């Protein structure tokens, strides 16, 4: 089964291509030494892990507003990270010829195919049809269609008839928002992004400036 590299994996591949190109240039120039190779390797690993940490944190702590601005590919990676967080083994399907599934996840013996729709409009029956078709191809037990938007009534009816789980905007909101309350105004804390990263802030801002680190 073909797998697609996510952006983090693509970045690592690119960094190592650059690493070996530099080693090749140094070798041709007669200046390649073991300590140079080791130092370059460490630099590549440090850059990669910093990038991975930044990207994972960005997706883990993304607010619904950030989700709405994601590309379709970023939304798939956002979901992949959250499935991994819940203990699933995951892989992204190819960009083309995915047979109706953007993501295949597995926990224990259960395999689930996922159709991801980062849309600005309601998702219709076509997405559900694709998800149903992908079950047999990937030999999955069931299917999900996940969107940051909502579903048409026809899509909900078709999903119910085919035992497809639908996850919409209200579920994504639960995933991205914090359930804790502000100790001052008892209002819900909202995830925000500031100059120094993500934090929780009172929804009564600017009246209330209470914040809590993640």
C-alpha cells in the first residue's frame, strides 16, 4: 500500500538530501573529514527536531480559526497528529488515487478509513460515498468523514444507512478548545496565539486579562 510522506517527513528527507550534497561537495574538494560529517549530521538533526516540535505544537494547539485557514493537506496532518495522540497507528494515503480515504488509522485490530474535508461549505453525499467505497479497498472495519464545517441532511442520512461516523465543526471545536473556566469571571478559557506562542485566555478579554499557559 502506497503511503504519502507528511510535511515533517518531507522536510527531513530534504534536509538529508542537502546533507549528502554538502558531503559530496566536500569530498570532491578533498576537504571531507569525519568531524565535519558528524557536525553536519548533528546540525541537520537539531534543525529537524526543532521544526518537528514547532509543527506538532502548532497542530496540537491549533484553534478553530487556525484550522479554518489550513490547507486540505494541513488539515489531514492535523487529524493524523490527534489520532496518534489517542494511540492510533496512522498513515496518509497518496494525494492522487487514494480510493476515497485521506488517512488510514489503526488501533488494536480495528482499522478505520478517514475522509478529511477542510471546507467552507457543507459536505455532501459524495464524501460519504467515497468513504464507504474505501472501506472495502483498504479492508477497513468502518469509515469516518471529518470536516471543520457541517454536513447536508442527505449526507447524514447516507452515513447513517452505511454506519459511517460523521465528525463536524462542533466536534472539532471540542478538540481544539479547553474546558476549563476563568477563575475570575467563570467564563470559558479560549486557546489563543500570542507573541510567545499559544496560551489560554479568558473570553471576557479585554475586560479580563487572565491567562494560563498550555
